[in-house]
């Protein structure tokens, strides 16, 4: 008896995105079709202005397409109102950005607890336990209660990774997560993402300009002028 096929974590069908400013319509994405399977570790590459960040915003439920279908974790997002979109985003998707967007007045632990507090509306002891566990997993057990402004760039990005994982997401979207780091720190951060992918089966979609890092992903998708021009498995992947 054949095993059931797992539902893809991301499904895009005929996705278009136009930006409208008065009478001016600027098309950015042109009928994008893309599937990202559960547990995949995929690089998204392309030149500046190719539409990578726009595509990530649609997959991350931060915006809606002009046309086409976006399904995340089996949910057709067209059927969700704004409140349901926000709930789904908070519970299903983690984000890691080039500029980590941590709250500077807060400690590392407090920053990691923020998604949990936003979801439940108040702090609870188990949130601190979860945050401490995640920070120890990313090698920051010694700086739990240090303000993030006192941490190095690589340490801050580790806090951002822990924060992205706080809600046990099905999908993590990383937009140039190593773009602001030196080579050594970039390698360490990338290795952490890969470790969580392999250990927890989390799906990762990573925007990167760095072919050296893309070569360590299982699959490379290339976007040019709002269209996917290449989508290939990477037999050389490995971290």
C-alpha cells in the first residue's frame, strides 16, 4: 500500500503581485508557481529587484497576491480574513531577517518570549523555560539576561533564530540572514539553521545572494524579473 503524500508546506499557483500608486501599476511577480515540501531546506536566489522579498512577504502572510493562490501548511490563505492571517502567521511561520529587528531595551530571553506573549496575551512561566531552552540550543545560555545591545552581531542573529523558533513553526523564512555578518559568523548562523531543519524537520526557505551558502541547501530556486527561471535540486548540499 502506497504511503500518503505529505502536503507541501508552501504551495503557490499562478501568483501575481502588482503595486499600485495612483494611475501607475508596477507588476513585480508574474504567475509564479512553486511548491516547497515539508522539511525542505531551499535557497531562493536572484538579482536585486527580482521580486524575492515580495515573494517572501506573500508566503509569510504579510501581504496578499494580486492574483493566484497561496497555500501555507495546507491552508488556502484567500479564505482567511486579516485576523486569521495574523494568527496563522504567528503560529505557523518564523522569520529571520538580515537586520534582526530585536527590541534593544529587552534582554535576549525577553526578545525570545515576545512571540509567545503575543499569542497568549500575557507572560507565563513555561514561556521563560521555552526561551531559555532555545537560547541554550543556539549557544547563548550564558547571556540569557543580557540586553541584546550588549551582544555581538552574530549573537544577536542567534537570538533572532531562537525567537523565530519560539512558536514551534512549520516554516521559517529567512531573508538574507547572514548578509550583515562576517564569514565566520555567517557560517555559524547558517549551520544553526541547518541543524534545526534536520533535527526538527522544520521547512526553511532562505533568500541569499551568497552562492557559497546556497550550495549547502538541498534545492536552489532562482527568480529573475518576477519569474522563476530555474528550480533544481542541489546534489552538493551539506553543512
